[in-house]
C-alpha cells in the first residue's frame, strides 16, 4: 500500500472513530434517544454528530482525497446527476418494498413520511462515513486487486456500521440488534456498489431505518402521534438535505473541479 493510500485509510478510520466517539458521548452515554423530553440534547446530537462530523467533516475528508489522488468520484458515490435521477426513484421503490415486506405495523403514508424524516439526518451521516468515506477509501486502496476491492470495502463498511451502534443507547447497542443492523449494512453495501450513487444509497438505507422507527413507535404505543404531519421533523430533514447538497457542490466537487489524473 502506497503512502498516499495508507493516509487515505487512516483519515477514513480517524473520521469513523471521531464520529463513533461523539455518538457515545452525546447519545449513548446519556441515553439521549431514550429520553423523549431531552429536546436540547437531541438537537445537539443531531447537529454535532450527524451534520458537523457525519456530513461536513466527511465532506472535508473526501475533498482532501479527491484533490490528492486520481480516485474516480463515483467510487465514493458522487456520480453524474443523470445517475442520481435514475437510481433515487428505484432506490426509494426498493426501500418501500423492504418496508412492506418487513412486516411494518403501519402502512399509513403520513406515519411513513414522519418516520422517514425522523431518521433522515442520521442515515445521511451513516452513508457518508461508512460508505462514501470508508468503503471508498478501501476500494481505492485495493485498485490493483480489482477482484478484492469491492468485497473488502463492503465487508469493512458493514462491520464498522454495525460496531458503531455499540456507541448508541439501548436497544441499538444490544449484540442482537447490532447483528441485525449489520445485515442491513450488508444490503446497503450492495446498493452502494451497484448504483455508485450516494443519494440513492441514502434513500434506500433510510427506508430500512424507517421500518425500525415505526416498529419502535408501535412497541411503545406511540404510533398515533405520527398520524399527523410532524412539520419540525420534515423541516429538519429538508435542512439536513440542504447541508448535504451544499457539502457536495461546495466542498466535494465544486463547479469546474476535475480530480487529478496522476
């Protein structure tokens, strides 16, 4: 492994470590998601862990990579707009299929919309860190062994995605839940490498997260609260998406940018 490729892996693992540690400090350590009244703590967790580290810092790591190497943008999910427009609807449809096939306790479109919005910012960070940054770095480091690059990247991204959940509060840090989420991560890896599109992967991955949220609400007897549009959740998801797009077009691939060819 060359010096540059080694540095790329170290930057990717460093980002994942910081993101995981911040998740434990701001969520798992104080049971943020398990306290419905912890509005301020939830906001801090969402902004610091998911937006500042999971999206913005991830974008900076990707910016550094693309300006120092000849790695194709698509290896980290930043393909042409036409690819995004093609695969996002397909990914949403596939995600909805998995949602329905997974025995979702509610098929109410308003419930699904609210739950989808609730986990969207988290899903953005998960896909950015585990797949765009880590999987992209691993794949690039093994470019001379094409037969190994994608399987290794998929496995490492999936394992790190599962382990990351040990930093969360219950029930997400339970070994059985981590194993289940790792299976979800493996499916997400398949979508990421098949589409080579960040946005399509987020759309699909978030649908799987929506199933988990709706199940949790049903278990807690709280589904009724999601039967009307929750505008704060919708606004947060839209704001998060705007941050993601800004990081994409300003940091990762600004207008006129071409990755180095050598």
